[in-house]
C-alpha cells in the first residue's frame, strides 16, 4: 500500500486546465465533480467541451485503477461557472 497520497480540490473554468500531470508510478486516482456544472476530461490531450470523458453534476466521477490504468496527464474544462474538481491520487 502506498505511503503518500495526493488530495486536491481544484477550481476550474471555461478554459481547459491540466489537473494531473503524467505519472508513471500512478496506481490509483479518483476524479470527482463536486459541483452543479458539467466537466469534461481529456486524457493526454487538452480537454474540450462535449468531448472526452463527461463528469455530470454532483458526484459524477472517473476512477483510474489497476483494472483501468492511465499514467498520462489529465486535463479538465467546465461548461460554465467555476466548479470544483476533487482529486485523490497515489
């Protein structure tokens, strides 16, 4: 079991932002939309509205694990407002 975990609360906007960098050691990550605005994720590419992985409102999430691995960067963008994205990674 890992000894260090990263927990982040990031505010997004209508301009895409990298929320996790490339991490070849990533074992697990959970990205949760904690807001009332839709968020879209881009894996290894810039996030674009209505493309990639949609996180709908209030608790929608994307999980990275040994079953669903991803070691590249993750970007996010919001349709409107300034929603919060919660991230845990180890």
